[in-house]
């Protein structure tokens, strides 16, 4: 099967808005590459990419993306290069594309992400290797927003927790949660293609208690047993919808880790959390990105 990649080259400041453009056009999940995942980019440049099946006409979508990217400056956002490019990729080409620059990366004290095809040996006792095959570009697990979640996750999981990973993408956070000691993990994503990609990555790892389902945020998440920890590495516009729903699935003493937040959006996310009965207990940053760990306030519904 062929896929069309629509890639916008822009600035970090505008990346969230570009991802929202793709979301508005029902293009599903996006991949955001910066210098950390693609060394050919400079420090101020990112590439935001959406993938659509070859059965869906791309010309009209590309025209709409190009038109809306051209209006970013009207909202005070520097568009940078502002280019919109398309590439046709066959299923058989995915590995060749990723092998050009995707290698094992140590992300935290104990966690390393390594591609399926690389023969990587842990470098120290206690190091945990998370195996990934980016496949249809649901992420390499090395983006700063993912790294921040893994940092917090490493410090929070004590063993035996029930974890919910909302918008799982590549599935790397779900795998990390179980490898760190979580007893059960439910991972969700909005479409079946993302679910299949996550399931394939999960199968590459020695984990046995992760289930993946298609769900628009928490819509299909069962309320039968509360979770101890909710993870969400998604855009602030989506977090705004998600945060008020979290208490419906979270234990009264539960915690939430939120990432995908640009520094300029941190105050907004903190406000949403406070209004929903959470207080932030830890903040970690990486350049222009922020992740928050928040504790549910006892007695608040």
C-alpha cells in the first residue's frame, strides 16, 4: 500500500498550529521532527508530517494546508520556511527511510529507545531498552516531549500501578510503563492505523499486560476500575478537552503526566488542571517544551 506524506517545514513556535491544521483536516496523528530526531534541521526548525493512505486524494488537502500555513503570520506565528511538500512512500520503504538517521538513544537514567533493526546492547546494569519500529511514522520515541514523560514516569512508577496512556502513538510510553513495573496498561489512539502501529511495537518488547484500543480521548475507556496514573503527550488544544474528563477514570489519589506543551502554553494547562481538581507537583522542561506531573486533590470529583 502507498502512503502520501504531507510535510510542513516551519518553526517550533508554529508547530502546534500546523499540527492543528492537520487535525482540522482529519489527517489523524502527526509526526514532529526537530534537530533531536533529524540532525539535518537547525535548532529553530521543525517538520510536521501527516500521512494519508494513497486511496485518499492528496491534491486538495495539500492546497488547503498550504493556504492555512500561509496565514500563520496573521496570528503572530513565524512560519519559517513555510514549505509544504509531499512524498509517496510504499509500505516496503518505511524501514529504509528510518534507517538513514534513527539509532539507539539514551533518554533517561534507565531508559533507552532503540530501533528494531539495530543490534544494541545495554551499556550499564539496570538499563531498559525499549524497541520500536516507527513504521507509518507514529514516532521514534526520541522527541523532547516523549523524553520528558519518560523522565517523570521513571520517577513515579513504584510497581503495580494501573496506567492509561492516551494518544499512545508509537506505544513507547505504554511499553516503558510496564517495563518500569506497572501491572496493567491501557493505551488508546484515535484510529485503527495508530492502534495497529502501537500493537506492532508492543510485540517487539517483553511486555504482556498492555491492551490497545481505538478511542477518541476517553470515550471508549472503561470506568469499571480506576487508573492510578494517566499519561498524555498530545497538543494543548486536545489537553484542554481531555483534562476535565480525567477524573472520571482516575483513582482519588491518582496522578497525571501531561506533555506536548510549549512553554507559552504552560499557564493555560496549569489553569485547566487547577479547575479540574489537580495540583502540579513537578515540572520538567527541555528547550521550549514542558511536561507536568499533577496530583489529584482528594475529595474533588
